[in-house]
């Protein structure tokens, strides 16, 4: 196992030599419960009809000192709670019947990122796991994918080294605090609130935490202390 990790790390280091540090990103996904058991109890009489989507999948991408986020959520018929809500101000929103990240969702996101990188004249390296649903052609002009070896993700992915854990802890805290506020003020709680929580929770992950997790995997040198301004 250690040999596989060492070999995988060496391959990533060789690959990243041709990219600027700011253009090397790790991307990974994680599931979020729209409402956990405690919040279900709090909201048992307050759910709107569009709350059938209880599980969300969030895809996070970051480099050693910056961040980006996209989210994939289930859609249940027409969500009336989206009527006057501009989700693009918070995340890149998509949906499918299983509320999971799939090749089509990732492909659409990568096409948009590739276009953005061309306009900025940047070359991007995306480090990700080798899950079959991510088995998509690497035919982008300005984005290159590097798949990690099987079973090494928790050792070589900065997002798995603590960034996602930090994000989810923030999400639970924001969720509970704001749900209580929503109940006090309006008695409603819907998927648009969850989208806001995702954005706020990601913004609450400090740059020093992100940098430390990159360093932990061995992909970067020990970072200087830094936070988001």
C-alpha cells in the first residue's frame, strides 16, 4: 500500500511540474443531508412540498490557496422555491434523479471551466479519484485530468485530508443556526436555504486550512500562515 501511495505521489509531482501552482486543482464530491435527524425533528411540521430532495451531492474544487465550488442536487418536478432565487450567485447548480455526481454533470462543469481557462490563457490540472463515473474523455484544450491510483485518495487528495471535513462541520453549524432563525421568522426551510449554507460553509473554510491539507498530502511545501481576507 505504501509503495502505491509513494508511486502515486511521485506521478502527481512529475505531472504538476508543467503547471503553475495556482492552476493545480483537486476536485472531489461529498454527500450532504438536506436535513439530519435533529433538524427533521425541528422541522417535521414546517417542510415545504419541494423538500422531497433530502440528500445533496456537492463537488468541491480548490488549489493550495484558492477555491471553487459546484453543486449537484436532485430536482423534484418544478421547485417553486426557485422562482425568485438566483442560484448562480452561490453555486453551479445541476440535478438528476439520484442526486449524485455523474459524468454528464462533471463534463458540463469541465466544459465551462475549460472555456474560462481559454479566455484567461491558463492551463489547468485537475487531480481526482478514479471512480468510474468520472471516466470521461480528456479532450479539453486548457484542462488536463490526472486520475489518482485506486485506494490512495485519502492519502493523496487534499480535499480528503481535512478540507471536506472542515466544510461539512461548517455546514452543519450554519444549517442548525439558520434553521432555528428561519423557524422563528417564517416557519419555512427549503432547498434554496441549503444552497446558501453550502456557499457560506465553503467561504468559512480558511485558506490556511486548505494549504495545510495540501501540505499534508505531500503535494506542496509547508505553507505560510494565511487566511481569506
